[in-house]
């Protein structure tokens, strides 16, 4: 319904209520997505980092790193963005996100 901030709050509540739960990484990822759509890039980056940190081998891990790298680039943290995006391909070379990360790295001028 377009209430991205409200959705982000609900995902945060879930993650706080079930720390370490099987779906907490997903909740943090979707919190990041909602915050990104609400225009809060810094908080979305934190949510993606929380998602990845909580489930570094989970189903949203590659996507979380990809989105984190993109958010860091948007925030002007180019070096950190490049390192994070490179990690997508290093950790998940066969994931579709690895190709997306390469494209993002080219856009940022990563070496």
C-alpha cells in the first residue's frame, strides 16, 4: 500500500522479537527493501548488513551483500561499496547477484 516506513517497522519488530530465528535474516532483508523504497539509504544499508551478518550463508545473503554495496555507493562510500560488491562474487560466484555486483562495480569505477 506504499507504507514503506510502516513495513520497515514491522520487519524490525519481527527481527527484535525473534533474534537468531530462521526468518530473521529475511525480515532484515525486507526491512532494507522497505527502507530503500522509503528513501532512507543509510538505514537500509544497516538492515542489509544485519541481514547478512545474521545469516551469512542464508538464502538472502548474496542479495543482502549486493544491496549493501549499492547503498554504500549511493552514500558516497565508494571504497567500501567496491569491497562489498567484490565479496558477492567471491562468496557466491554462481549466484545471479554476482553478475549484478560486477555491473554495479563497473558503474562505480571499482578496480
